[in-house]
C-alpha cells in the first residue's frame, strides 16, 4: 500500500470482491424468486411448527395406526396443457399415512404444530392472546433455536428463546399456518407445505387479531359494577361513573349524555348485587336473556377468499396487458382491498358476538352461594365479592337484571 501499484492492486481486489458479493446476492435472489414461482420453501431459519425443510409439520400422528414418521406429502397443481413457462399454481397439499391408512393425519398432541393449532382455535373462540402466551410459558413452549450475535460480532450456539407478545402475535398471524405463501406482505397463493390449521380458521383468527377495536392492554381497572351497564332513567343513555375525590359521597353514577341523574355508586352497587344474589338463591329457575344471533363466519371467510382471488386475478391481468392503465388498476385494487377490510371487520365482530353469546350462568354453580345466603345475606354479599371477580359479577348482573338509575328525591325528609 506504500506504492501506486500496491494501491491499484488493492482497489482491483476490492472491486472484484464487491462484484462477487453482488453476484452471490443476485443468485440467491433469483433462487428465491424461483422458489416463489414454484410455491416451495424459500429457506431461512426453521419455521415454528415445521421441520428444517420448511415442509414437514412438526409433528404428525395417524389416529388409526399411531404412525409418527414417514408421511407422504403430495403437492397438487393446476393441470395446464403447456409445459413451458413458470410452474402451475398449487391447488392443494395432501398428507398420507405411510402404512396406507385412509385416515387423515392430525397434529400430534404436545408438538409445536399441535400447540399452534390449539392457540389459533382458542383465539377464534374469544381467548386473549396474552393469556394464551402465559400458557405457552407455563408449558415450556419456546421458539426454534437461533444463533445470536455477541458484542464482538461472534455468534452463539443455536438455542431456543421465550416467546414475547410481539413474536407470538406475528406467529399467530403468519399465513404459513394455513398453508399460504406470503411475499412482501401479500398472499400470492398456496405453499408446498401442509397447513397446520384450516384456512377458514386462520382467516378468522387473523381478522380478530387485526381488529383495531380489540383491546391490547388491560387499561384502567374497573372499580364499580354499573359503568356502561346501568341505564339513565330520563333518557336512553347509559350511566357512567364520576369520581368526587375525597368528597363525602364518593364516586357517583351519572347520565353519560346530559348528567340528568347522580346517585352514589357504592350504594347502588350494594342494592343491585343483593338483588342478583337473591335471584340466584331463589327457588324459581333463573333465566338469562336470550343470546343475540351470530353471523355465519364460514360465509364471511368464503367472501374474503373470493375477494383475494379477484385481487390476484386483477394483478395478473394488469401484468399481462401492456396497454393497461396503472391508475385504473390501482383504483380497482383499492376498492377490492377496502371490501376485504370490511369483511375482515365483519368476521372480527362475528367472533366477538359469538364469544358473548354464551350465558354467564353456564359457568356458575349457585349451590355454593346458598349456604352463606341462608346464614346471613350480608355475609353472602361479602363472600360473593371475595369469590367472584368484578367482571364475572358484572356479566351475571347484565344477564339477570336491568338497572335504571332515577334521580334522587330533592326534598328534605319530614321533621
């Protein structure tokens, strides 16, 4: 490097190294494009729920012969007459038992695929993803082993890690779970691997998790029973709580619209819960309000799939037509995407409605409340509040009674 010739040689070597690096990058990119066109695994770290090949689920079980290895995975493609051009799109991926059993294999209990299937169905049934994540932590379910970079740029040995709320959410929304291939955030078709959950269930789960109305943090802790539940006696609005700090009367229920009423929150809750306990302990049969009708999620999922197919067909038509107008394509694609978003919102709303359609009385055994109530109603109220959380008591109150807040009498008592 002390002479012009030496510096020239160093520059040429650096240029050659840069060229070789770029060629390697181009070859890798071309290989990944080919894999995308074929619908096969593009490489990388082992996906959770699958073996290192990215194709074989981890793990399968034949319910009939109890086989756990050697399953035959077959990729079915569209039947086109021409042989040139890119491979035909994948229409289905089948899995057959190595012993020739006709029974469809299932995810083996306790395996990664089984845990992923169970949590997806739990989310569809209304479970919270953070509570499901805690179950995974308790069961010892961890991420696939990965190398980590040390401060000195060396790499550690591959080791699994705990799931975080962020990585757990990304896993649940991964299209691969339903056997779909995603490229740059867009689903382009089926992949060459078996689905861990069926596409309809995954679509519903993904729509629920995408719902902006879904609560992602606990938020303020509820202190009183009737906020947003009790009704104003002078208008159609619901009641809300309003704090008075250290004032003598404490928090009150007020009309959420015009402030027509104002009643002591603690006193109202005492009265309401005593009535609820009395109804639960009475000899008369307890009947909850009829559940609301729930939209058909299967039909909604089918609409969403049809819209995605239309979006893909629109993109293919735009790519094949050299005279097509990009502005018209973008406008048409935007309209379809807006309809997909609307259907996803309907799916999320339907799942939320289904979760609330069951009666809170289904999980309540009123016989355990009879003993303290028979001894002393005041003790029963104390036991009731110590035993059942506020949200469960609120659900029971909503199912059994309708509470209307009326204005307090303004006149002084006689005498």
